[in-house]
């Protein structure tokens, strides 16, 4: 099964709101997500935002009555207007203060929930295509930045609802003075249209330049972190990187600035049209046949407030459309993508392997690659065997390991485990029975024991298991040399943390990979590249011996290495060449065949003499 195509960001799973426009559908899904986390806080915050709008919108009425009281010398009406103004002002302030406090509390709680939701979605996707393909990374980069502001969308929704209530009341008041004044709303249409269109255009330009921003961020990280510090100084390339970062930022910014200027011009034109309408409304009431001082006061007050209400409403809608609706759409895209690549496999992982793992006509091509990484591969890995995979760079060795771990699915062909299709075996259950280490391991800057223990989470702090894994990885001397042993904080950027070399990090990664006692499949993909040949040989000799003792579980060990002196101890050696299996057999068999393996073996042997 090949990796699915990237769905459009506005593609969401069909549900009961499937008829809404994509942006509103995505926002509605995000609102439901927030409600599922904090229903009470969200509900109360929304109601308070609506209630706070009412006394604020009625201020125009009290100003009208205040004017009438002054003109008529009506003390009762005057005092009523004054008291009403005071009550409305205090009520508006009180409701807004309470509403703001509750909204902040809701936002703080939902922020953690949203960040966890995004992290969980990415972490639980069975394959790693979304973390390796540029078009996925561009969208994920934008989503990561927007995740920290998605919680503001709820605040914006509350505010927008409140401004709409204010607008509704204000328009009703204007219509009560003269029905013609309701048409003032039509003069706001160009502004609303420009505001709705403007952010989408700008965000499209930003997304087109996402690769440039990712490059700028990468270069900034290189220039400011310790990892590359020594090489930057020795090579003297710091200023050059700074120049490249500036150029990458300019590549992103130029088209974005152009779109911003163009949309700003349309936005200004929209406001000019509204200003003309507002001026006409004042003239109609102040100088028309039914001119009224109190009506003029109401129009002046309500009209002015209509302008501010409209500006606030349009601004909130613009933010919603430009930032948070787009962020909600990307979140919906990630949810849909995660659901789309979910492998609905329900077969349990076998308790033990009795026959072996067989690859039948397996072909796999990385997205955008001109040729397959594996091409029609037929291979059998017998139960209980230690299998070494060798070959030049790009021959498909690491790809084979990724397919066995279900990090990718074959484009064609299938992988069978004791006759059962690996695609039908539950991914989580299968990975619970995997162990090993990769050449591109991650440096977990935890305490040393935890950096090892995450290799088998249920036994994270089990000291006997940790000690056994450390011993298997040949890392016992390293742990003893640390100031506090397994309790030592790794990473010099943390309080009390220590710095360790790349080779020492690799030993910790190996220990992490050896935490599980009875794996069905052990994959060692160039896990000792930073170790010297003798240390690597001793390590694999020790582990091969252990693997042979564990034959009763049928465990298959797959070792990828460039060092032929190490792999000769394997039961079987697979020689990859040009994405295909060139040769297959034991060391003695392959040497007797005098083929590609024998040629490469002699070249390395000569180099070590």
C-alpha cells in the first residue's frame, strides 16, 4: 500500500456540518474540540461575551434621552438617562472584566489540550512520510507556529459574537429613527469583503514561501546553537550563513509584502465608501425634512459607534479568516491525514516467529524520487537468524529496515510474517515487539536512566532492566563515568547537565534499543558508526551470541553495516546493489561465489592492512 496523497488543507472528514464552507467547517470542528475539553468554561465565557455587548450598545439610547432631557428641561428624564448611563457603563465594565478573566482561564487550559492534540496526532501517525516530505513539512511548519495561537480563536469567536450583537442593536436603533438609515450597512459591504479576502491572499503568499522561512529558521538555529558552534568558527562561515538567512527571509517577504500592499489598497477603498455613507446619514437626519435634535444625537452616537463596532467586527473576522480559520483548517487537515493513513489492521502480532519474514516482490519509491529505493525485492529472513545487510550508500538498506518497522508501506508487493501479511498486523502491537537502534538516533536530554528506559516505557525506571540494557550495549563504562550514574542529567543546557560525545550518545541509543527482552525483530541500522571498528566488532559479537541464545522465540536480527569484518559473523548476508538483492548467503558461501560481496570484502580487508 503506497503512502496517500496529501489532502488539501480545506479537506475535512464528512460529518453533520459537511455542507458548511471549508473554513467555517474547520472552525466549527475546533470549537467542538474546545467544548469537549472545557464545556462549562467555554459556555459561560460565550454567554458573558454576549451579555457584555448589550449595555454597551444601549449607550446611544441613553445619550439620546440625555439630550432630550436637556432640551425639554425634563429633570426626571435627565436623571433617568444619567442613571442609565452609569448602570450601562458599570455593567459593561463588570461583565467584560469577568468575561476576560474567564476567557483567559479557558484559554490557558485549552492551549495545553490543543498542543497535546497536535503532538498526539503527529506521534500516532503510523508512517513517517509527513515528517520527510517537503510539502507536508511546509504545512506542518505553519501549523506548529499557529498551534500556539489557535486558542485565541475561541477568544476571537466570543468577541465577534459580541460585536455582532452590538451591530444588530445599533442597526435597529438607526432604523427606528429612519428606515433609510439601515442602508448604511450596505456601505460596509466593500469593507467586509476586503477584510474577508485580504488575509486569505496574504496567507497563501506566506504558505508559498514556507520553504524559505523553514530555511531561514534552520540557518538561524545553526548560527545560534552550540551543536554547530565549533565548525562555524573554524570554517568561518558564520557571516555567510547570516547572509543566506537574510536572503531566504527576503525571498519569503517580497511576495508577502506585495500582497499586503495590494490588499491594503482595497481595504482603504472599502472604508472610504463607508465614510461617504456615514456622512450622508448624518446629513439626512440633521438637514432632512424630518430633522430632529434627539434623532441627530442618536445617529451621531450610534453612527460613530457603528463605525467602531464595524471596524472591530471586521477586524475580528479578518483575524479569524486570516489566522485562526486557516490554522483550524490545517489542524483539520492533519486530523484528516492521520485518519487517512490509519492502517486498519487488526491481526495480533505473533507470540513467536516459527518460519520467518518473507518479502515478496517488494517495491518502494520515496515521493519525488526518480528511481525506486527498493525494486522487486524477494527475500527470506529465517526465524532465529542474524541477517546482515550490506551494500553501498543508496542501495536500499535503511529503506528495508523502515519497511520492516512499518514506517513506510510497500508501493507494491508484500511482507509476510509466518505467512501473515504485515500490513494486516496491528501496527502498535507489532512495534511493541521491535527493538534496535538507528543511525539517525535522537538525543533524549533526560536523565541517563530515562534516556535508556524510554526504550521500554513500562519499565522506564526498572533498574535491573536498565542495567541489562546498558550491559548489552557495552555502555557500562560510560554510565559508571557519569557523575551520578543513571541519575545524571544529559545535555549541558540543563541545570547540572553534562555533555557527552557523539559516540557516547550512540551507546545510550543502543542501550535504549536493547531494553526489550524478547523482541520478534531487532533492527540495527548502522547504530555504531561513531564507534571504532574493534568496539563495534566486540559489540556485535556479544549481541549475535545473545541473539543465537534467543532462537526459541524465533527473533530475527537485521544488522546494517558498512564494515564487512563485522557482518561475517551473521548467519546470512544480504548484498544490496541498485535497490535490488544482488547476493544472499553466508560469508563462506558468498566468498566462494567470488561475486560482489567478495569484491567489497577484499577491498575493505586490504584497506585495514
